[in-house]
C-alpha cells in the first residue's frame, strides 16, 4: 500500500467505526427544523449531509479541515514563487493532517506516475465539433475515462462493502492525476491548432498543467498553484460537490460521479460564472474604450439588472462577506499586476457594485465571490479564451469532491434519497397546522 493510501486508511477506518457508533448513540438527536420557503428555495441553510473536508462560514468564508485560506498560506508546502502547492491541500483534505514538503512531493510523484490518459479519450475529443463547449468536452472526457475505473471493475468481480474505499482511492488518485492532461488537450485542440505539449514529469502538478497549456512563465505557474489550491472545495452543499456526492451514493464510480458534478459546475450560476465575469468585464471595457468611470460602471450594472440578468461574480448562496478566495487573488494581483487595465476595472467594480446590489433590497450577499477575480488574472498571463475558464475550476474542484467521495466510501455512506412533496401536499400541511409566529 502506498504511503498516502496508508495515511488515509489510518484516519478513515477508525473514523468509520466511530461514526457508526455515534449514529447508534445519537441518531435520534433533533438537529433543527425548516420552513416551507426553504423547501421551495433550494434548501438553503438546511443541514442535509456530512462533508468532512471543509466547512463554509457565511461571515468568514471557507475553512479547509479547520484552516482558513490565510492560515494555510503559511502552513502548506509552497512551490517556487511562494504559492502553496495543490498537492498539499489534497493531502490535507484527504487525511486532515498538514503535509510535510516530502509528503507533498510524494503526492506529486504519484500523480505524475498515474497521469496516463488512454488514447480513446483523445480520439473521442477529436471527433467532437469544434464549437462544443470546453466544459462539455471535459465532462465527456471524464465519462469516457470510466473504462479505467478500478472501482467499477472490482465491483463487477465482487467485493465486500467494507473494501469499497480501496479501489475508490485508486480511482481518485488516477483521475486527479489525469485531469490536467485532459484539460490541456482540450485547450490546445480548441485554441492552439491541435499543437499539443508533452507533460514534464519533473514539474509539480500545477506547474505541469500550466506547461501543458503552453504557459511556462514562472509567475503564471505560481498563479496556477494558487488558483488550483483555492478552488478545491467549498463544503458539501454547492452544486458540484453535492452532485458528485449524490451520484456517488448510488455507488457510481469516481469517473461517473465527477462527470455529473462537472455538469453542475458548468452552470452559469455556479462555475461558469468565471467565464461570464470575463465576458461581462470585456464588454464593459469595450463599451467605454478602456477603464470606465465610476458612473459608467454604475450605468453598466444598472443596464444588466434592468435586462433581468445577474451581475456575474457577485452574490453567494451561503457567504455574506467578500469571499476570501477573492481576496487571495486580489493580493496576488496587487503584487504582480497592479497596473493591469482589467485589474483596475475589477477594483472599480468592487467599489461600485455592492452598494447597487444592496439597493435592490433582495440580494442577500452583495459582495464578490471567487469568480469575480480569476479571469482577469488568467488574461494577464495570456490565457484569454474565457470559455475555457470553468475547466480550470473543475480541475481544481475535482480534488475536493473526490476526496469527499472517498470519505463517503470509507464511512459506508448509504444511498441518498430525500423525500419530495407536491404543492398540494404543502397546502394541506399548512391549512392543517398553526403557523409558528
Ligand atoms: N446580480 C443580480 N441579482 C442577484 C445577484 C447578482 N449577482 N445575486 C442574487 N441576485 C438576486 C437573485 O437572482 C434573486 O432574485 P429573485 O428574487 O428575483 O429571484 C435575489 O437576488 C435573491 O437571491 P439570493 O438569495 O441573494 O441568492 P441565491 O442564493 O438565490 O443565489 C447566486 C446565489 C450565487 C446564484 C446568486 O448570487 C447569483 O446569481 N450570482 C451571480 C452568479 C455568480 O456569480 N455565481 C457564482 C457563485 C459562486 C460559485 O458558485 N462559484 O462557482
């Protein structure tokens, strides 16, 4: 058994027993109550699942295994240029322990060894029409790689359910290792005349991804490490995480579950917002031929709202403050590209947008989320094809949702099956009960 798998087993297997016992002793404990509005409006605020890897606080933002983003900046191993290695956060999410530099290197080496993508995946991608959205291609490629699922093949042969986590571990490691190669293939096929770049096994996961995309600038590699680290996980209820968990609860393997999660990430209210922000900011710049004034920014925002559209990159279903993932990118931009025209527009939006959204009287969180910033940083380094941005997000998000899925298998989480009701059922319930004051 490899060292990383061993470290996971050492944590997860005793925890599986502990959770079983906990549910036996406290299963009848009442967690809370919820309202008709919550059921109709996306189950916000209802606790409905357990996710071990991270927890989102509305005011403070995300904590990965208890650590905030600023805390992790000093605690996780770093690559050249000073940004954290995504390998480190993978290990933290997987085991709950901070990795040493040697452990992060071990994850890097494992992923380099496991990164082979079967030819039929590329053949399938080559057959798609050029205008197929990169996220559709990404999801299809992940599904096509399901031929390699160790879990699916072990399940077919027959295995005890207490052993499900073992082949799932192999799938998770292999899949994360393969994603940058697949993502880079889609990018180079679509935008760089099918001129592909071989991986460099000496590079860490993030730097190698940047290299395969065609960006060998050290600062871009640094940003890629930061980007891939901060997008990994956002507790269990967001669309990509919840979908991966839900599909996985039917014992669908990691490939099928992740592809489903990626289809959710591809929605404009979730991960596709990264692309929408970039498009919207370029529109704003082009309309006013450069950095607009505050009044022009306000005008553009009002116009978007009056057309019944959302301001991409602003708002959140849980957060009620500026996203710390936004701040991490803002700090990077201040350090490396303070004079960039698009960064100036992003800063201006930060000053103008929240007041306008507050004034609508309905937006619960007027502050920017992670997607409000990423695009202009990528553009600065030459990755200008914004339709591709959500694929980068997905490559990172895979780390969080797949480590969670592995925990689901180790803890023996059963199939998910919440109840649903009709409006008629709701009306009967309401007319037969006294409303709570
Ligand atoms: N612009 C305009 N209106 C907005 C808004 C925004 N940025 N954010 C919320 N609203 C509106 C909602 O559309 C809703 O309007 P109606 O009552 O007319 O339907 C109202 O304000 C209340 O919504 P909410 O409770 O504040 O927000 P939700 O929890 O329903 O939705 C969203 C959260 C993130 C989907 C929402 O804020 C939004 O659409 N933002 C823009 C898209 C975006 O940036 N998405 C990325 C979010 C982060 C993420 O997942 N990244 O991957």
